């Protein structure tokens, strides 16, 4: 099987959907020699902020000289970016270990899903390539997520809790929190200040500690300064929630015994594409943001209504079928003068008619486009934000790169 076929096999398997439970992943990990038992695993769950916390921790561990594997989902710009060693993705390595996981999976009676195969491949790769730590992001929920099959966690981190994936996780905030609390298994755990007070007790009952608060947040064009436990830090990552994400990573690093110099360097080095990413092309500002649920749009709404309040703003918006589109568009309705509806290039995309109708319920100036590139050709705002799904961002990035 060629390397391209290996990746395509995994991508095509996703169409079969997700299965919850850890049994198949555990069986596959055991078939690969139980690589997770040889790693120091930091497990990160939450409705939003997981990718950012994983990036901060990765950079802190690298700064401390720790060889680190990072597994995050989903991909934004390329498949292999989900599997990184010391912050870098290597397509050939990913394909090699995906093939090993695929071969092992075919021998199991209960065939693992796409995400289960790639999760096992990630840990197998990290061990074989000499990693000490594995920074691991939950795909959905926590308790029954494929990543929760692992053992030997050294930390569990909770970034936020909001209504999401309610068809799978339950209709109440308490249901969702209970799923996320499921990653706390015989290890220390820290809860971010972004977790609502009304559900924090669910985590405290399992022994989790609340992260200290941040203060003196100062947003600048190049990033954000903030004070955490008496020390001043700087992050290049944009957004009003980033100081809280960084604080959670700092607290985690201190539990792990990482020295303060490495922590500061890691927070400053961290950068994650596709999260309030600013691109300037032909004199116009483009914001590429993978926000996809109402809470995750808080930083984008804050940015558009503060830094760009006096600019003419246009949104390019599309989403997947399981998203709370009215909740999202309600949060965005005062942030832009116009919106252009697009359908993501995904088998999970919401129908175009539903996207357009929802946009018309919340905006008076609504356009439609066939694809992101067409929408960006049409957009006439001084600031154009592409948002609603990570699946929109690759095409948006390619479009802006051609015009820089």
C-alpha cells in the first residue's frame, strides 16, 4: 500500500462515523506492545482551548529539553500535523506508523475506527521515536473518547466546559462536564478558570484543583501580556482566553517540575495557526479562526468589536451539520456588517440551504458563495473573518498566500 493510500484509508474510514468506548483502542495499543505505558501522558479535555493548551505545554517541554510527542485532532492544514514530535510533523514517519497500526488493526476481531487507529499510531510513533512525554488532546468528551484508553497519565487538564455535541454527550452542562471529568484517572488534575463555577464541583470530587487566576491582561497587536501568580508573561497567541489557556499550561508545567525559564520561553514560543490568525493581503486584514461553537466565538467577537470596531467587517461562514448554528450566529450578529455563507468541503457539512437561512435570521446583508475562494473574492470588508469550521481554513490560507 502506498503512503498516499495509507492516509486515504484512514480518512475514508472516518465516513463510517465514530464509535464510543475505549476497548478497541486498548486492544490495538496492546497489539502494538502497549506504547502508552512507556510515555508520560498529559491528557487535555475541554470544549475549547485544548489545542492552545497542548501547544503551550509542547513548547514548554521542548524548552526544558524534553523530547515530546503531541497528538491533536482534527487536522487543519494537513493530515500529518495531528502527529508532531518536538513541534514538527513528518509525513513519512506518520505514514510508517499508521501502516503499522493498520496492519495490527486488521488482525483484531472488533475492527478499530479511523480515530482509534490514528490514536494508537500516535503513541506507537512517539515511543519508537524516543519521546518522553505525550501531550494528548481528547477528540470528543473524555470518558469514552479513544484517547482515554491510555494508561500512565501524569496529568489531566480541563480547559473549558460548554454545550457541544449534545447528541452524544448529553443535553446539560453537567452531562458534558461528567464526560470530561472521565479523563481523571489516578493522576493529578487541574481545572481552568474558564470552566463555569456551576460544574467545577464535578471535577473537584475527583481530586482536581482549580488553576489560579490571571490579572493585568494587556492585549497588544503582537500578542498579550498578563500576570500569573506574580510573574509577567507574554504570549503571541491572540484572543481574550489565551492568558487562561497559558495559565493552565504554566500550572501543569510546575506540577511536572519544569524550571521557570523554560516555562516563560515556552509560553512566548507558542503559536497555533488557525486560531485568530491574522493575515494581511493586499492591504486587507483576514482573520482565520477555527471557532465552531458559541463559546469558542467569544474571542473572535471580542477581537472584532474592539481592535476592529471602526473597520467595515465581513464574515465568511460555514459549519458542520452537528453545530449550534443559531447560537453561533447570534453571538456574531453584532460583530460584522455582512456575512457570506459557504458550505464546507466535508462529508459532515451542513446543507447550504440551512446555513443560508440561519444567516438570514441573524444578518440583514447575506451573500452566498460556492467555496471559500469565491467568498473571499466577493468579500469587500476592511476586515474579513473566515470562521465556523476548521475545514474552511486550508482554502482560505491558500487564497491569501497567493495575494501576499
